[in-house]
C-alpha cells in the first residue's frame, strides 16, 4: 500500500529565543531547501515599529497580525511561517487566521533551542557583525531574553501550546550553525513538510 504525500498548504511558526538563529540558521534553510516563506517579526519591527525593536519590547498584536496577513495575501505561498511568536494570544489568533486561509492546512512549529548564555553571545556577535544598535545594549539583550526564558515567558506559555496544537519539531540550537543547517536540510525539514 503506497503512502499519499500531502500536497496542500503548511502554515506555522519558527520559535525560539532571541539570538538562537531562527532567521539565519533555520529560516534561511527552510526557505532555500523547502520553499517556505518566513515572515521575520524582528525585521518588520525594525522597519515599522522601531521604538519596540530598539527598546526590546513587543510590538502591538494588531499591527503585527495585520502585517502578517498582508504579507501572506501578497505572496500566497504554500509554505508560510511566522518567525518568533511572542504571546499565547498572538499564536491563537494566527492559527485562527491560518485556518481561515485553508482549513485543511498542516500547522507546524520548528522550535530551535539553546541556553541563555549562548543566545546572549550570539546577539552580541550579531551587533558587531551587522552594526545593529538594538543588539548592543545589555539591558535590551536582557529584556529580549527575559521574554523567552523568565517565569511566565514564551518557554513556559507559548511553547507548551505549540507542542500540543501543531506538528512540533525541536531543533538543538547549541550546535554549530553548519551542523544545524545540515540537520534542518536532512532531518527536520522533511519532518515538518512531509518531504
């Protein structure tokens, strides 16, 4: 008996703490090898809500969700992922939007993890490599990582929900970038997209 491969739409999330490599390490491979469009919330904030990006605070849900919907409606990709969901309400609203776009779509989560110290080091490195002022201030770095790691943060609220309500694939972000990229190409991407 042959297995029928799913050929419909995939919506979902690229989750993980700031600096872990969601965009460059993970999102880039998902785009290059699997054709997934990644909406990068950090880039959008720097372009449209820069006060929040520079301060390390969260942009309003309404503005962000509207921008995500506009991006999807403009490109109409079959694989569409949102980088860095921040609140449980935001995730629930986005899943509702995904279901409105295609009730049969597979909802997925690629969750890249790393310890707090590694994330902080990567943010500082990114600040020097890319000249990003919002990555250079210790209090902003702390605030960004607190959003994920601290009591009541993303790791304790959003991630358990995504584990229970989406096709969830964890990815070890403590390895070298090249190993991460290889694992995403060979193992994690196929697990997400039925490839």
